[in-house]
């Protein structure tokens, strides 16, 4: 049975997950915004937990005017539907946040799966 958690409490889980990223890695993340949305866009599967929208650092070249931030989306309702307890939710939010931040650094799904962040 999916759990229910109000938006503020869910945002706090995302904040805690971001705080678990080691400082050595977090200090390398620039011009990235993390947003919580209730649902993924219609162009994505309904059970999408998170999404990185940007150009990975490994593929980036400098372009004048390219100063819009990359975006990491965390999707609240699919995560709530996926989990059976608040403990599982906190873990899945952390995994999803790390997964999307790793995309910023150019890590692909196969590598993330092998590391347990699939």
C-alpha cells in the first residue's frame, strides 16, 4: 500500500538526501537546481522517480549565454506509490537524488545500476 506524506515533509527528505552527498562531490556541482514535482512530464513513463535535464559535465563545452541551470526533478507521487514505509521512502529518495546527480557527472544507467543506484 503506498504511503502518504505531505509536500513539506517530502521536501525535507529531498533536502536530507542532498545533505548526504559528500562535500568533495557537492562542491563540484554548479548551476544545478533540484525541483520536486508531483508527477513526471507526459513524455516520461508515469513511474519515473527522477529526471536529470541538462548537459553532463563530461559532454559540456562552453558556449556564450549557456548559463541556465541544469535541473534535477524528483517526482513525489511515483516515489510515494513505489514505497511501503517512510524508511523505504527516505532510502528511495536518497537513491534517486544520487542517481540524478550522478547523471550530471556523466554516469550512465548501467554504471549506476552496478553501484546500486539503478
